[in-house]
C-alpha cells in the first residue's frame, strides 16, 4: 500500500493556546518500503503514525493510502503502540487472535494462524500466559504477532523497542527484518535512535522539533539482512545525525 | 498455624471465664451456653428459618441492585443528560446511610418485606451504579484505539473491550455493594420484626437470653465470612490473576 501525506498540518487546540504538531508535511512512501522517521521527542512522529492509522485527522492537507483519502481506522493499516497496548484481560493467544475474531475467521483456521504467528515471534510457549506476566520485549513480540495476524498492508510502529535493553533490541531487530523480508508489507517505523533507523530502513526521514517539518531524507542502500556491526551503518548514522537538529 | 493457635487460645479463655462465673449470665455468655443455643436453634428449626429468611432477602435485593445498577451505570456513562440529572442524585444519596431509607420504604410499601428489600436494594445499587459508570468511562483510550485499529467497533467493541476493561472497578463496586446490602438488611431486620437473623437477635435481647444474642452474632459473622470467601475472594482472585497489579 502506498502512503502519502500531502501538505499536512495538524494543530492541537489546548485551552488558551494552539499547538502546531505538524507543519505542511509532504511525505511519500511506496508499497513494500521500510521507512523510518527520526527526530527529537515531541516532533510529531507519533502524530504522523496516528494519521496513517486513521486514529487522527489532519487540520490541513490530505492523508492518503493508495491514492485515496484515509477516513478512519482499517485493519489494513495497523499501529503498534509504544507500550504494546495489549489487552490485560486476555491471554497472549486471545490477544493475537483478536483481529481474527473481528474478521470472523473460523476457529480451526484461527488457531493455526495464531500458532504460526507465535512461533514466528518465539512466544509459542507463552500462548496461555497473562500479559502482566510478560517482560517488555515479550509484550512487543506479542504486539507484533497481534498486528501481523490481520495481515496488514501497512505496519506502523511507534518506538516499539524504545524501552528495551540492547540485547533484546538486537534480537528483535533481527526478527523484525526477517518477518518483513518474508511478508513484504509497508513499514513506517518511528524512533529517536538513529542507528536503529539506519539498521532497519530503506529510507529515513528526519523531522524537526515541533512544529514538525521534514528536514532531510536519506536513502539507505546497504544489503540485507543487516546487523548493527556492519561497516556502512556507523558512517550513515553519522550522516543522518548531521542533518538533525541539535 | 498461627491463626488456629490464636483461635484455640481465645476459645479456651472464653471457656475459662465462663466457668469462673465472674459475671452474671445475662451479661457474659458462656461458651457452653452459646453452643447450646445454636444447637437448640437448629433442632427447633428457628435458626435455619432465620438464616434462610435473611439470605433470601439479601440475594433477591442484591440481584435487583446488580442488574439495575449496571444498567444505570451504563446509561450514566453514555447519556450526558442522565449523568447531569440522575447522576447528581446518585452522588447525593451515596452519603445517606441506607437504613435511613426504611421510614420512606415503610410509608411506601407498608410494614412488609418489600420495605426491607427496598432498603437492601438501595444499599447496593448506588455503589454498583457508580462503579459501573466509572469502569466504563475510564476505559483507557489506548485500548479503544488498538481495538478500533484491528477493526472492532460498535457492540463488539463494547462486549470485547469496554466491559472487560471495566471489570476490576466493577468487581470492587460489587463487593462494596454487597457489604452495604448486608448491613442495611441487618439494620432493617432489627427495626422491623420479620423472620430473619435480625429478628432473632432482637428476640434474644427481649428474652434476656445473652446466649442467643451471641449465638446469632456468631452466625451472622460466619455467614459474612463464608460469602466473602466463596464469592468475592474468588472474583477478586480471578481479576488479579488476569490483570496482575494492573487492576485499577
């Protein structure tokens, strides 16, 4: 699915003042691309994701998917939240099959799909655990499985690995790349970690502090799958950092 | 282990004080006297009738309060007009001890069981309605967003997200409502003579039978503990096992 922001602005009205989160953003993402958004905290990266997810509407401009304006949420564009946002009253398995139940997928097929997904994210042993029993990394894995269950054309990820330790992050980077290379969906990945962005993305958009504008665009042509120790990564990360605000 | 020792010690002390006959029998109930009273009550059938009378009233009253409370809470959460009008009443009446409804109830329903039931319902209704409304209104936005994102909406969203999310708050309200209902029932039965534990308690006083008074008190305590263990502890534990410490 192609995604586009055309002349998009987003103002938030607060009592007594108005905050411009995004200022005339133009952004074009091709189907199947892995795009990263980097920028300082509060620059509107999350707002961009919410616009693409259909959870938010722009004050100005157009938010489009495949050339048509986005009018609301759709399981074709799934957002993975910063803290996973798993449902605590459901088990891991029930969380993952949530979207499948909405689609009224019959139980046998559902069970099979969920089993495959849990295996893909290495959580099959925890199918019947409760969410509060999981660590941060495990929760993000389940969130990923829940999102992939509905086979979305677009995966929107909001700093999903931000709260995790370096080791867990490295593992998840590897898993995410593997999953994406197999599924081929469009990914929009928000992070403030520049090296992570260089590791994962085909293109990187650098955003400014609020009101958010696009400061720079970088192409990352390194071969895949990539690892943090690969030679090109440090140099490219330095380049990207050079275009960011201090 | 500690509990058993403590209880045995307490019972032993009770027995000892009884045999020493320090106080007259209408002030200090002896252990044997109380046990005899309980046995007598069971043999004569007066105790089972009283227990059943009270429990029946409690169950009927609480069920009515539960259903109407949840429905009211739901309506208050969604209909602004209702929240601003009826909701104000709910807030106000929460400060009224539910037993104060008895005079009103008697004027409305006469000296009948209906009056006591009304008091029991009022005891539980307000806590449950408030808890239902709170639980529903305070559904974390992020759960709604995640669910909508995955394609859920309307009645399904309600059934699979909003209601389960409200469960911990509602469970607390249900437990609170139960204890209010229990208290209002006992108060009501003490004031108005109707077959039940409260009545048996008052009878004990009128007959100067301290043993009966204490016997009924122990039965009331026993019933309270049993229902708490059987119903509400189970409910709380099931909520806690799912939610962990996230339960609000």
